[in-house]
C-alpha cells in the first residue's frame, strides 16, 4: 500500500473518531498490521472518502473502523464500501460469521447488510455500542 494512502486513511479515522466524536482512543492499535488484515477505502481525486478494515479472528471475520468523511456523507459511498466488505468477507471465509461492534445509532444501518444485534449494549470510549453478527453465508 502506498504510504500516502495509509496516511490519508488514518487521517479520516482520526478526524471522525477522535476529533468529531471526541473519543480519545488508540486508533493505531496494531491490528491493521496483523496477518490477513485488509484495509478497504473509497477515494476521489486522491482524497479518502470512506474506509474500513477487515480482521481475521479465530472463529469469525470482523469488520471495523467503518468511517465516512463528513464531506462525503449522504452519497451512498459508505454503503457501497460496506457491501464490498461483506462480499470480500464471504469470499475469504464463507463458512464463518462476520462480526462488528456498531455505534448504537447505526444499528439499523448495519442491519441493511444482514447484521443482527446480539448480546447486551456496551459503552466504548463513552459511546454506546451494540455487538452485531451476520451469519455465515
């Protein structure tokens, strides 16, 4: 991956998660560099519009760090990227569920892609979340 692309991905994640949502947390957690991790993104004229990551877990595959830049919201870019990510997860591990931890206000958005809530609500970085699962294909 071009280091400039990685820099721009981290820039968008920081702008939304740390600055906009006022959640001081360690975004550079080492998981982006794990074996099998994949970063996906949408860009336009060199600007990152949306991004997410796919992580390999023991009995599942996980989508995380799903983010759309403020200026790109409402254009369907995040939804297109999410559809591609689900398709990629199914290609890589068709017999495994896909997991994600959704900010609570986005549960209905993730449900559009086949995810269902499981377990109890929890708070991460002072933001309410719900664990969600998409059953194996």
